[in-house]
């Protein structure tokens, strides 16, 4: 019998390190793929939260503008009342 192994067993023995390297690369790439998907999901959640915060900020800005407009109207009314009271004196 010659020194070189034959058949499937010989192939496995001669390429064992290459097979383990390929398995390692496949495992590593799958791990990176799963992390990428996880980060993409997190990014989607953060984007959704950011859109909600932006909508709330816009709604608050509109509310603040309405409040300022109402206060301006109240100030005008108070100025008129003050002027009318001063005229009576």
C-alpha cells in the first residue's frame, strides 16, 4: 500500500485545515450577517422614534405659535382697556 491515502478519508485528511477554514469563514460571515440585520432593525426603530419626535416638535411649535397669537390678542385688548380707563380719569 502506498503512503498517500486514497478515497474520501484521504481527501478529508489532506484538506482538513482547508475544510475547517471554510467552515470558520462561513460561520464568521453568518455572524456578521446576523449582526447587520440586528443593527438594521435597530436603525429602523430609531428612525421611527425620530420621526415621532419630529412630529411632536412640529405640533408643539404650532401650538406655541397659537398661544403667542392668543397672548398678542389679549395684550391688544388689555392695552385698549387701559387706554379707556385712563381716558375716564
